C-alpha cells in the first residue's frame, strides 16, 4: 500500500513538472528601451515558473535594476495560467529599429537561450527578494550585443515614435498603450557649474555641433572656456527622435555626440552621428563625475533612466521642472507634482508609446499580443515615468507637434 501511494505521488510530481516545462512556442519582441521596464513588469506579473537570463548585473532586491533594465533578455514561464511554457526573447535596441524590424519585417539579433536554461535552478526568478536570475548576455561599451545571438523576425514591437517619424513604411497595426515623459540630465558636476535648463536654441547648437560653451547655459562670460559635451543615443532610438522633434533639431538630423571616458570623466570619444544603443547604457555613462577642466555632459533620457543615473541632475525643459526625485523628493510627492504637468499640457517633452504588429503572429505570440492589446494600457497607475492614456487631458498628432487640450 505504501509503495502504491509512493508511485501515485511520484506520478503526480512528474505530471506537475512536465506541465510546467511543456514547451510552447517562442515569442520575439523588440523596440523601445524607454518602455521596457513597464512591459517587463507586466509580463513578469503574468508568468509563473519564471526563468530569466539578462545583461545587467543581478540585483536580488530589485528586478527593475536587473532583468527589467536589460536590453537583451531571455525569459520563460507559464503565461497567464497556461499549462505550457512560453519563451520570450527580447532585443530592446530602440524605437526606430523596432519600427524597421516589425514593419519590414527585418530580422533582429536576439540573445541565445542557454543550453541548461530549462533545467538549471539558477535561472529561476522568485516572487520575492532574493529574486535570482542570471547575468548571461554581454554588450560592448555603447550597448551592442556581443554574446551569442540568433537572427529572428520579431513578432511585434514597441516604439516611442509615430511610424511617420521614420522612413519605414511597411503596413502595421498601431495600438497606443501609454504616454512616456523624458528629461534632460547633466552628469554630476554639471548642475553646480550652472547647467539647469534646456531650450531649443541650446539643443540645436549643442547636438548639431557636439559641444557648446558653458556660457550658453549660464550667461556668464567667465564660462566661455568650459566645454559641454552632447551625449545621446543611436539614430535607432525613439528617445532621440522625441528629443530632436521637441526641440526643433529635426527627427532625421545628423548629430554630433560623444562617449564619456573614465570615472571621473577625463575625456570624451567622438561618436559622430552614433550613440548608445539603450537608455540604460547611456545613464550608466552619465553617472560619472565631471569637471570644468575636462568638460561637462548633457543627455536626453527617459524618466526611469534619468532617475537611475546616480548623482545626475534633471534640467528644466523650457523653464518647466520635472522628475523632482533627482533632487530628493519622494516618489509619491514627485508623481503628484509631475503627472499633472504632462496631462494638462504644461510639460511637453513626452511621446506616445505604440505597440506595432503586422497581423501575422502565430502560436503563443498571438495569445500574448492579444493580451497586451486588451490589458497593457490599463494595467498601471500613472506616475511620472509612465502615464495612462485615459488620464491625458491633451494630445498631439505627431512627434514634437503642438500639444492641444481636449
């Protein structure tokens, strides 16, 4: 009798394990780095038996600092109560790249799933700290994938910009899911030197030439000998398009941008029209201290990336301050101050977040896409980082366009 019970129990355990690891199909997602935190948090909330490998250092106390903040991720689990395991492959390389790759379609490089991913418990993500997961994909200094990769067509993707702001015209379905605010930041040392505000004149001069005299920010003749460097994203970035549209630089303008070297920063490497692949990689670079002697730095980032840039300071945008948590305000107080600035049209450095698909998904991608279209836009509460569409009292019809009240 005991042997029979043991056999029955063992059978139930095997059945449960085989159900958890029964293979579904793969889902390939690409596009916006600014929205990835909100997307990853939503998907993780829908998964059980979750495993992940990613490129950020493991933060066992905060998944937003590791898996949610990575650019190249493999994540699996049972989605929304399914009995089979869906494996997600993410390549967050920028919004414009997302439009290109989804509408083309054009293959994107995604990270490879490790051979022991489905069996090694090290990859498991817990539901409470310490969360787990493995740092197992690698990038170069500006955020390009350098570890093993595979080329695949994305099933769908996210973009911070309207398709019309790009040169890619393939037929897609556009579903708006959120509003994303952005900020200008200066690396540690910049605010003390007098970099406090961004204007169209400054943005056009700085990002078209790559450098600008500090005097243009401060109005002081004594600052003419101090150089401010432009730090930014690649031309695949929706954050870049949004920033250049908002300031009148132009969505397709050629820029001159730099990569800071050292911590503290001792020099700047010219990247020409190039830049950082993701906002997370850019924000890491902008944590390094600057001095007047070696040059100061200014960049454009999502609010989430800006707040993770330790020591950096947010600039006012046309004289309107935003994301006050960088100055020590609590998150709740900052939300109460900042969100109405966007929803009522006073702070205009923002974009719509778009979910793009071609209408040709199959397998688990169809299920996941339908779920996102139906639920993602209503799944969060408005904060200074991500604002619900239903809370907006104003709108714009193109990137950088005039904001009008309803």
